C-alpha cells in the first residue's frame, strides 16, 4: 500500500478530497458495525426498552422480572498486565455480555484515538499519505488473532 500511496498525486485537490472521503467512509462503516454489534449484544441480553404502556394502563399492572432475557453465563479469563509493568496477569470472572461490552468499548476508543491522531497528522502537520493507508486498514480482528476467551478468531 505504501508503493501505491507514493504514486497518487496528493497535490491534486480532486484526488485529495476523494481520499479524504474514503477515509471518512471507512471510519463511518467501522463505527456502524460497532453500533450494530452493540445493539445485537443488548438485544441478546434483553436490555431493550420496555414496550410502551397502552392507554389507561398503569406501570404497576405489568409483572416485573428484572432478569428476564438476561444472560448470566459467567466465565474466567486472565486479564493481561500492562506492558513493562512486571505485574502478573489478573484472573477475572465476568459475564459474557459484560466482557463483550468492555471489548467493544475498547475497540471504539481505539477507533476514536486513530481518528484523532490522523486528524492531527493531516490537519496540523499536513501529512496526506497516512489517510490512504489508514482508510484501507480496519480495526476489526484479523485471522489468527487471539480473543480474551482463549479461542482463535478466523476470517
């Protein structure tokens, strides 16, 4: 991809705006996927809002079951220690939905950090090549990467 980015005329405003649009579109797709996965997690765990009340119905007329639809399956994993801290990994017991939500939140923060760093590099330092490289790279797991649950992901 570096060789391709060297051949693109970034001085031409049409090319530059096209690459900017491609970068924005790729990040919008990534955020859209994260929001879709988040809604799927909430839907699976029954975190959707309650249906609206009918005319004349009081909230006390409905049976309450706060645990209805929630997945309380727990599992244990080792949370890695911060790099170069010398600490041991900590064992963590959590539910599947809490783990999924925490991983999704970390991935979303990574996307926001990347967009922020790219904004500084492009708007302040006027670097244009990383726009093309970052627009094709994605923050989704690649084949062979390890997830926190001990299984290997496949693409």
